[in-house]
């Protein structure tokens, strides 16, 4: 898209969402037509990202001790996120981006609108182990077109009282693409998949990659069968088109 066309397109889409909301009100559409929710998605998520060079936002998520932060660090090429065997160790999101974005005020204005506030830079990784707003870091290993979010464990605690769900939900709502890491212990955990499915498929569908951390003696068929169950819980009948790939990682 020609950058000069961006302001006009943004204005046109804002006008369209306003006109659609008014028309829905005039027609007295039933509650199942969530026009207000659709309008929020357009105004808060889509429009701020319509500048041609806005990066793809990828969220890494999963249950306790699944290996999210380890994979995040590997992709980042640095030990930015705290890792360890304790579930729920990290309690806030960490956003990683190419260095150029940290100096781009226009990017921050767009990201601020969709995220709700401007994250602070990560100075001490241990700050991630304390509750709080997301932090960000930069890496030369990331291409400009990719922004990654490492999310806290979202199954720490008891049902209805999960401690990090609000932070994880923020990241999932922002993500264009999901990398979901699961293990044999939690692949059939409906609390986890129902939580993600509500956010990923409520309005529109965000696609995902599945990463199964599993014992080496598991057969490929077992891995495929378990992953198919995860995909069905996340996307229902749309699972085949919504899951872009499946990877196995040996537990060792």
C-alpha cells in the first residue's frame, strides 16, 4: 500500500465502523451480533496497524513450565526472559522488537493505542518475576517485520483464580499469530484451550503454530493425535486451516 494512502484509508474505515454501528442500532439487531465488539477490534487493533511496515505480532504462550521463555530466548538470541523449573515464574509480558522500533514515535503511537499504554524497557530480567505492566527489549536477531511477546503461564493457580490470565489475555488479544507450547501433562487441559479459544476466535480467527514438548519415546502418531485434539479445542471445525504447523520438541 502506498504510504500516502494510509490516512485516507484509515478515515474511511473509521467512518465505515461508525456507520455500521448506527445501522445496527437502527435495525435493533439481536445481542448475538456483537457490533460493538467488532467496532472495538477495528478501532483498537486493525486501524493502528494499517501502516504498511507495521510488524507481525507473535505471542508465545502455554501452561506452567512448558518452555515458552526458553524458546523465546532462543528465537531472540539472548537470555532476556527468566527461565527455570518453577511454574508461574514470570508474571508479566516481555515484548521483543528490532532496535529501530524503539526509536520510532509513530510506531509507539500505533502500538500504544492497541496496547493501552507504552511499555517500559527491560532493565533487569528479575523484574519479570513480579506482577506489573509489560516490558520491552530489543534484539538485532529479530527482523523489523517481527515483534514477539513472551507471556506468563496462564494456568498458575486454581480455576477461576488464575494469577496471570489478565496479562496473558492482553498479549493474545494483540497477537496476529500464536505459538502455543504444550506438554503431555496439559495438552488436554480444557481450561487452557477454552481460555485461548475465546480470545483467538471470538471475532475473526488468529492462526497458530503448535509446539508439543514430549518424551522422545512418543510416536509421531501419538504426537499428531494429541495435537489434533488441541487444535480441535482451539478452533473447532476450522482447525485444519487455522493451524499452520506442528512441531515436536523432545522433553530431554
